[in-house]
C-alpha cells in the first residue's frame, strides 16, 4: 500500500510539474492514478476488516447481552461475506466479458481484464476476512476484532465493538 501510494504521488507530481512548468503532460498519468487508487482501495477493504478499521454501528450490540451481541456481530460478518461473494461473482463476469471483447484502456492501452481483475481478487480477500471476522465473533474471549497494541482484555467491555464490520 505504501509503495502504491508513493508511486501515485510521484506520477501525479511529475504530471503537475510537466503540465504547468513545461506545458507538456504524460498521457497515461491520470488513468494510471485512478486505477492504482482503485487497486489500493480493494486491497485496503480486506485489510480494514482484518484490523477492525471499518465504521461500525454498535447500538444493537451495546444493548444486547453478551450471547446476543455475539450473534449480532456474526450476522454483520455474514452480511459482509454475502456482499463480498456477490462482488466476486459479478466481477468475475465483468473480467470474463472484458477478455472476450478484448477491451483496452483508453490512455495506457492496457487490457481492461487485467485492470478489472482486482475486483474479484479484492472481493475474495474481503470474503476471507469477513469469514474470519464471523468465526472470531465466537472465540473464547468474545472479541470481534483485534486488540490495539498496549490494550489488554481487562480494559475492554465484554464484547469488543471498536471498528469491525
């Protein structure tokens, strides 16, 4: 992720300098930046679930008893898993159609199936992390996300809702 963001920053800065200082430009810079950010977002979605960094609404979990809260967390993980699997299914169809048609990007002339391939791959990563999240909702300690560094279980509520699904 850091390498991707650094590359996007460098390409964008070079593009700005070329455009405003030398009255020239790189034809593919904007398209490359757009696709690179989409790729990083798809990888980042799975990482967000893994590290409990997605926005969550914990109203229901706070009013339910511990057992009910575990089921609420598991349900949110299952809904995330269903979304991720649908993303994989439909994105695979998009990639398949791109291969059949031979579509290429306008500026880079890259095959669009290669660019679109992050959608099913990112969806699969997201599905894996949502499944892991759901299983983790029923672990012995009852927490649904990773504990931040320096924080122990004694300092937490019965069920951890910070971040997550």
